[in-house]
């Protein structure tokens, strides 16, 4: 595929000219051909990109964009994400969010207590009816998740299987000021995340090979630094009380969702649930509002942790890799389709061998002009896909503004290779699954 990209980038003289300004287009081949001078065709997908549905979501996006920009201004003014004004004001919303979340859980406790009281002290049918609030409380209880649910039959690495990897994880975690993980789940996503499970809130890291395999060693350190950074800075939304309250509210809104009106009884039920439904929506909206700014700040602070661990330069190029996540996703999808159509015909060789190598080669072949285009798209759209993250171009700009961090951890090639070797079995398994699935 590399040839196609080279073929798409002929010398200036042979390049097609911009329709609007006549300058030579850049990109082309596997990538979008666009004009770096006047911006023609920078974002051909803009029309397809759906307007967020509903007024609430539109307001949310607008707020997210404003917070992202305000925080960026604050953080650049104070010289980096560690600055003081970034932290001021965080306290009150976080405290309010905490109180609101506790109130949500308090309602669950009240339901349980009321149910028990009905069972114990009620007469006639009342003890029987007491089962309803008790059942509801059981459904609404805070859930801590389990490792089994988090893994969902994906390969899992434990400390004894992967001493080099876990050693590295401990080191990155300690550098950003937190502790490591209990297990590492491996999947094919162009992503990575850390989440907690169990009452004791143990951590599990999910590494998506779609991203991991295209990263340079220092970018991997930056990625891990970002993920652990979320725990080092006490990110409210990731916190136990608030995250479980969001889940309870989800359950409430599922329980109270209006039924399709098929009979008078449905209509009466819908009428009866209208008020609590509005209350649940209101509380969920408020909790979201109170944590939105905090979660954006947490992303900037996690980026700062990424820069401290892996160096500012690697943290910035990591942003570029994240910008082209869509391209990498496309490569993996095409590989899966190609493997399926090949089946039955050419049976020679195992296509899984080399899948990750091919992905990395494709990522390495993404030209600088495409990164530039994707940065401009992010700027034009002004928001990320998920509004809890600040816009990527601002995250990148913050990383490159101010005094750059030297990496605290340098992953030398030998160590990188030893870590890589511990992923070998998972890489094979997942490549086969992706291509045969
Ligand atoms: Zn032009
Ligand atoms: Zn993050």
C-alpha cells in the first residue's frame, strides 16, 4: 500500500491544482487531497458529520467547547497544566457533584429501608408489596464491576506472565504519582484505558493493539502516563461515588422510560412516571454539568502526566496518532474484509502473521500533510467526538506550549523488545480472531 501513497504524492509540478486558489494540492492517494493554502476540501466529511441530536446535547457540546477553550487559556497563562488557576474552582463543583451523587445513593438506601419496614411491620398485603422497593434498591445498588466482565474473553496478562510490562507500568505509575494495575486486558481497538473493578477498586489497563502497535516506545510511555494521570489527579468522573451514581441514574431512566401507548393503562403509567422521569433527567443533567469542566481539566492534567513520563515531544506526537485513529480503524476493517474474501481461494500462508506489522507500516506512511489536515479538521469542528475530552488540537497545542518536559522514563530498544515479546501470544490470538472472525 505504501506505493499508492508515494504515487499520490508526485512532485509539485504534476500535482492537481486547487479549484479555488490554484495552489498545488497536498495529500491524495489513500488520503484526502486538499489545499494547504486556502483550506479547500480540508474537511470533506463535515456534511456527513451529524449535528448532535436534541437541544440538550447541542448545549452540552457548546459548553464543552467553551470549557475546553477557557481551560486552555487558563493553563497557558499559568504555564502548563500544573498551574494554580487550573485547580482553583475545581473544589466547589466537585463537592457539589459528590453531594448529588451521595443523594442518588441515599435514595437507594431509603428504598431498601422502606421496603424492609413494609415487610417487617406492615399488615395485610403490605409486606408483599415491600418486595417492590427492595428489588428496585437491589437493581439500583452501586456496582463495582468485576475483572471477568472487564475482560470479556479477551487475552489477559498478569504479573507473572509479563514481568517486564508490569515493571514498566509500575514505573510509569510511580512517576506520575499513583500505583500500577492488577491486570492488563488486550484487544484490537485503536484506544487504551484504565478502569477499576471490585469493592477494593483494583485497576485493570486495557491496551488496544490498534493503537499500541503503531506507537514509538516513547509514545507508549506517554500513553501510559496519560492513563495513570487520571488516577493521580483525582478525576471526579472516574471517582467511585460519582461514576456509580451515573450508573444508578441510567438504571432509573431505563426503569422510568415511557411505554408505547397501547392501552389506557399505558397512558396512565406514562403520566404517573412523567414527573419522576423529569426529575431523573434533571439530576443526571446537573451531575453531568458539574463534572464536565472537571473531566476536561482532568484530560489536560493527564496529558501533563503523559509529558512528564514520556517527554513533551512524544506526548504531542501521540496526539497526532490519536487524530488518525479513524484511518487506523479503516486499515483494520479492510484487513478483516480482505481476509474473508481470500478464504477458500488462496490458503497459503497465515494472514495473521504480519497484520500488526502492516498496520504499523501504514501508520508510518501517513504523510505530514495528512496530520496537518486532521489537526485543522479538529480545529474546524472545535470539539472531540466525546465532549468529555477537550478538542485534540488544543491538547496538542498545550503540550507544545511552554517549556518542554524531558522524558523521565526512556524506553531503550532492548527493554521495548522485551515488553513486546510479552505481548506476542495476545498479538497472535487477536490477529487470528480479527481476520477469521
Ligand atoms: Zn486553494
Ligand atoms: Zn484521558
